[in-house]
């Protein structure tokens, strides 16, 4: 695990677009509201340059000299307004679809946990969706707990659900 380098940002944006492509609107999530929310999310997914400059850290996992996965980590005080200021958070964890089931997503999550603890965060938060069942299961197995009060709905049919991993009482 290491911080991304500027010359890798386009490659990382492509990797993330590819990693999230399967979660776009499909037969079970139809309608213009979901499609519009997805288009907005796609733009956010590939906008790694903005996240790279905004106080977050873009972490990459390498395998055989190639970027195999990435995640955006926010130390305490840098996450968006949806989260308490003292918490660390991460978002947009993606793994190259050809490299899934190699533990890369878990390794990136462990790195976020390490950095959150090192930064003194009492809690590490994240958002995901029910569509991302494999990721959701991984987070739950790693000890993350649901936090429904921080869920949000970019479209009425699309829930973005919150999780937290507590290190110490807040």
C-alpha cells in the first residue's frame, strides 16, 4: 500500500470506473432518477484529481508492478459534512475486476483502519449500497457496524448505507 502518484491518476480513474461499472442502473433499478443519480456518481468516481487535492489521500494497492486497487481516505477533520469532524472516513474503494478475490479490497480497508488509528480517529466511517453485497459482507466481517442515521438516498429507490468501525468511545 502506498499513496498514489500524480502520473497515475488517469489510470486510477479508469480502474475505478471499471470497478464500479457493474453497479449502474439495471433491470432492478430503473427510472430517470436512478439514472441521473448514477451519472452524477460516475462523474464523482472518476474525479480522482479533485479528491487527490482536497485533503484526502488516494491509496493504491500494487500487484506485479500494476495498480490493482485504490481507495480515497479522509483523516479526521477532512471528511464531508455527512460525518462527524473527529472521524476518519474512506470512500470509493475499487479493485480491478480482473484482480478481485485476491484480498486487495480487504488490504485497502486494513490500510484505512491503520491510518485512522494512527491519526487518532475514534471511528472510521464509510458508505456503500446493498448492490455492493461482497463489499458489504467484507466490511461486516471486519467488524464494521451499520449506522442507519447516516444513510442517504440519491434517488428514492437507491439507499446509500453507512457503516462505522469504532476504536474508542466518542
